[in-house]
C-alpha cells in the first residue's frame, strides 16, 4: 500500500530529525561548556 510506504518514510525522517536535533544540542552544549566551563 502507498500509505505504508509513506508512513515508513515519515517515521524515518522523524527519527533522523530527532537524532540530528539531539546531536546538534549535544554539540552545542559541548561547545558552550568549552567556552564557559562550570565553576
């Protein structure tokens, strides 16, 4: 069915977006920690 393929693609894109945003926030946190270490 076309719906199954569409849903699979949607889940894949959603998972990729979620992973990308998580990696982005992690790298952002790491770079902020480098410039401003916790006292």
